């Protein structure tokens, strides 16, 4: 089945640093979504991307839909302790109705 | 006024038992999902219902039986629980391309 490869698997950074993570697919995706999961909670939508090349921001978060439609990037600027959590990329391949998730990037921020 | 709510939050049970997890959404969405998150945090789709009709079944063992009495509810019944069923189960509802998740049910099978 279709898979999303997300990297890095984990990051341990200092407060104030910028963070980048990315997601790639072997097939074309029509939509890319980025979610954050806090411990004991469900994933919460951060950013949704709908067309190739799209660049969208949500506060300190910026995400891009790759030109090839096979990748996406999420950047977090000036990280703070509450950014800690697991970040997931997700995408809709075609019109299957399935939202497929990457393996997640665990972010830890040292104050 | 929680959008997607699922109960119980925690479920601890013995192998071989039958258990149910309930999910309700007050967002007015037509499509709902069940996902399973394993110990490595990987999220895998299990089922999807659209307006009470099953539209996605991802080769889940038939011990798992979803039921949707109406479009606001999607319950998950699991028969003959096995150790490998231990995981966090998430319910979600969909608007457009976006999924909105509940806070999860942590199932522990002993």
C-alpha cells in the first residue's frame, strides 16, 4: 500500500531554534496535512495544503506542498517548550477517502 | 461542547473478553473513521463510514465490528480480545479533506 516516509524520526533541540521536518511519498498526493499530537490526546490539525507549490503559515509554523506533489515540508520557527509533541504528515492519495499518515517526528525542546 | 468524543478513555480487560468503544461527533459531518495507533505511534486506518454506510474496511480481523446507528455515531465492538489488540484507538470525523480526531481510547489487553 501507499506509504509516507517522514523524517527525522525524532529531534531534540534548544528553545529558540528553528525546526524542519519533511515527508515523501512514492506516489502523488492531492492533499497534504500536518498534525500535532500531545501526550494522551488525539492528533490536532495544524495546516492543510491543497495544491502543488502552496506555502501556508499558521503562526510560527510554515508548511509547503512540494512541486512534484510527492513531498511536503513543515518548519517551526523559534521553538518554545509547548511545541513538544509528535508531528505527523498525512495525505490523501487520489480520491480514496483514506488519510494516510507518516511515521511521525517526535520533537523535544530543551528550555 | 467537545467535537469528537469517545468513551471510555481507558479500557483494561482480559484476553478473550468482548468490549465496545463509543464515538460521537457533534460537527454534523457525514463521514467517520476508526484509526489504530500502535506502540510505535503509527496511525493506521481501520474503518470508515459515510452516512451509516461502510465505505472503507482495511483488512481488519472480523473480530472488529463497527456499527453506525446514525451519522453522528460510530461505535467499535471487539470480540475475543487478543494481546495484540492493545493500542490506542482513535475515532475521527471528516469535513472536506480534513479529519478531526477524538482524544483516543487506550485499550490494554492482559
